């Protein structure tokens, strides 16, 4: 499998990332272990999590996803060396701890390293902007972790284009580490914000992009088309409000046509479209079953021709 450069970090990743937000919540540890084994055995390597995953689930307090990955790594067999391990910091944890201050980053990384049962994090990301902390302080804190060997590279998530550019400028002036990657929301349905503002900035700065919600909460898999479909998932109400409209149906029709022509699934086409975008390094997608994961990984083997890409672009245009 051909790997792709993650910004200018020197790290190379496969064209699909596994989103581990489902671990410790909808996926139990034994299933998570099987998913990670299959994912890495097939040559994929980027696993993305966050310290806050999966705090939202009843009975959880955050750190559950990292802990599951840590238990998988602890099984040995070279598992740690097979993955590019990415996690995030900044969202509110128990006790009101949050943000990107020097002190908090220093504390949070130790907690993540302990849960992950590793000595280093390959990609440590700011989960969201922290208006209460100067970007210089945040970048300096991250840089200290790189110098200490606890982190290989740093990235940002949910940053505006202006903030990303300002951070890069601050890093140059201070001589500290810069953000090598960005996690934005981007998919066939949600295109405008990324393409008009973030993509030009990422291209100019040479920042790798690992977008989340690549399947639009499952809508782009094609499994939500009727009122009956929507009742089968707790996501149903949100999907109906956001995606079940004329444009959404037009996108599904295009996905159906391209999928049929390529003997593929809608999910594979949606991810392959993302992989074909010039600024995208690797879209993030989650799976809760082996069958789902096999389907998602198939996207990396799908090469869409110009006609298919044009059809998808036209159908999803705002």
C-alpha cells in the first residue's frame, strides 16, 4: 500500500485512518482488539483517538478509548510499531480540566501515555482552539514534549483557517514546532467551509489533512433513505434534520450510480472521493464490526475515474 506524507512531519500514513471514538462505548475491548488487528494486518496504520473519548457514554468519564488501545498495545507482538498513534487534548475532562495551557498539556500527556501504555504519541493534537491561552504558550508546551521524546509531531483539530495560519506564523517566529496536520469536518455533503477556507491554507502551508465525519454520520453509506430507516438509529433525528433534503438525495443518487459502475459500496465511493482530493492525507472512519471495517478498507483499493469524480462533484455542489 502506498503511504502518504503527513505534512512535513516525516511520518507516513496509509490513506485511511481508524477512528477509535467507538472504543469503550459501542465497541467492547475484545471486538476493538480484533478490529485493530485486522486494520494493521492489512497495512493501515493511522489510529486516531482523544483523551475525552468516550466521556459522553453513560458511566464513562473520558479516557476509555485510549485505555482500550493501550490494552491492545500491551498484548505485544509488535503492535505498537505497526501504528501511527494519534490522540488529542483540550476538551473538558472530569474536574473541569480542559484547554491548551502549558500546565494542562503537561499533565494531560502523562495521563494519555499511561492509558495508552506507551512511551510516545506519534501525533498529539489540539482538539479545539483555546481562546484563553496564547498560541505561543500552546506551541511551546507541545514543542517541549517533542524535545522530551514523548511526542513525534503535533496537529490541530477544529481550527479556523485564520487560526491555523496564525499558529504557523507564531511557530516560525518562536522557532518551535508547528502544527503538521489538521482535522476538519469534511465530506461529500459538507464541503464549503473546508474547500473555500481551510484547503487553500493547508495547501499553502503544507499541512496534512485527516478529516472526520467522512461518511456524514453514516448518511453517505446509503443506509438512511426513508423514515423507517431513520427509526433504526439514535442518529436518525439528526440525520433527518441535516441531510434528508433535495441535495442529500441527489448525492445519494450519484453515490448509487458510481457505486454500481465500480461494483462498490456507497461508503467506499464516499471515502474514495475524499482520498482523491488533492489536500487530503487520510479520511477518518469508524467501524464497529469486522464486516464494516472490511468494507471501509476497500475504499483504499477503489480508484474513481474522472467521469465518476465529476458526477459526485456536480451532485454535491452547494
